[in-house]
């Protein structure tokens, strides 16, 4: 499925809370906020990624005011969430504002809902708002379509879901065109790296993305996210279709090291997943079906789990009847094989031929079965 569908399915580390991480590196920023019609006790939470770590801070609203301060190496995508006392379970995640914060002084003003706040003082957020204005129509249509898709999924109407896919493709193309045009006109913008990541997607294609990366300003290329993207681009080059698969070994549940090289001579699917990943678990029946059909024809699977709890990992293997070989270093998103292959979202997979060459990536559902049918006639 395309970006708009995938966007509601993929689980990546950037969307998960973690313990508070503070760093003195960079230039100072402040956020001064007001909530004029706030009578009940409330707290505003700030969350973002800083120096490769999830960062969370909080500020109690006093006399309708809240504030944050810290340091930034570059403009960061962040979110502010207003939680009223006694309503944490109800409002957690609902009254939220996505914004870009940058060095300097930023004001965030609203009457009651943080999601409707006005943000001033951040050039990065000004550019982000301009982009959102351009995307407003596409986003509204996408939201309606996603709602319809979720309802069909809830009712297990696979035929109806399939009929919607061309509409997702069309909206995805519209969104990408708008973002691409904005990027080309704003390569020096504080949000240029954000845009490039949006255009690249989770399945980065070096031939398409490298020319865009070269258009970035020198400052953007040398920013923390620019350096991270360059590393990601290099990983994508090394793991592109046609390349020889990068060798690795990792321990199975018994502690025995399993190497990719041990599968040489067979077609092997390296499948990145985790027990906690809903889309992965939803895809597992398709993988099981493909494995049962083609395992007698020289097809194997090597599951690489991004779990950090052994018992949950093995329970999922058993529950989903995943009878192939599994490995994990139980480091979660810091799994060394996932890092080697540049995995930033799951589920993802890599199909490797008997000679160790990558012949396909991210095959799901019918696409996996069709590819195996083609090569294992």
C-alpha cells in the first residue's frame, strides 16, 4: 500500500514516548504560551526528538500561562499536548498541536484548545504552516478516505478496501507533487530536511533521493538530521535491489548465532517485525501462507525481531504460528541488523536470491506470493 495507507500503519521510534532527555548542546529556545479560558488545573506536554532521543517536558498551566526552555541544534518538529486534570485518559493525545520550534523566542496563544493555537516567532513553523495550507485539501480528502478504509477494515471488507487503493495512490501522488514543488523552492528552509524525509518515505530509493539531497543548502546537509539522512542514504545504497545482501549474524532464542550466509543456496526473506507492531501481526498470516506454499521449493524466512522482551517475542512467534527461523538481540529499535539495513519503520522485508543478491524489497500480501510464484515456478 502507498504512503497514505502506510502512514496509519507503520510504527516508528519517532512516535513513541521515552524518558525525558535534555541536552545543553545547541542554541537556546523558549516557548511562552497562554490559554486564556483555562479554569481547571492543566498541564502542557512538549515532545520531540533531540540528539537522536525522544524528549518529553511538561509545564503546569498557571494563571493561563505555561512555558518551556531548552537548547536546539536545529529546527525540530514537535508537539504540544494539553491535558486537563482528571481527564488524562480522555484527552491524552486528543488536544494536540504539531509545530516546528526553532532557536529564539516562540509564543503559542489560544483560548482553550491547544490544537487551535496561534504560533509566532518561528521561521520554521511559518514555513511548515505554508506547506500545511497547500496540503489542506489533500489532507482533508485523505482523512475522509482513511476513515472509510478503517471502517471497511473493521468489517473485514477486503474487496471494498481494495477498491479504495487507487484513490490512495492518487492522493499520495498529489501530496508528493505539492511537497516536491515546495522543497525545490525552499531548499534553504529550516524544514527542508523534514520535507526531504517526507519525500523519501520509509523505503528510500537512492536514485530518486540523491539528486534532492544535493540541492540542500550546506547548512542543512551538515545539520544533525542532514548527517543522519546521509547515513540513511548510504544504507539504502548498500541494500538496494541488485546489491549483494549485507552479511550478518544474530542469536536465536536459544542463544545460537544464525548467519545470513547459512541460507545461501535458497531464496530467503529477511523479515523485520516485532510482537508489539500491529501491522506486522496483521501481515503475518500472509507470510505464513507464502511460507507454507513455497518452503518445499527452496524458500526460507529469517525473522529479525525488534522486540526487547524475549517472552513477548516468543509468545508472538507461537501465537502467529511462525515456524521459520527467528533471531533478535532484544535491543528494540537499536537492533544491530535493523540498523545495518537502515530500518526505520516496520514491517519491512528483503528478498534475497540463492547467490546472496537482493531481488526485491517490502513485498506484502499478494505481492509476496506473486513474486515467489514468478521465481519459483
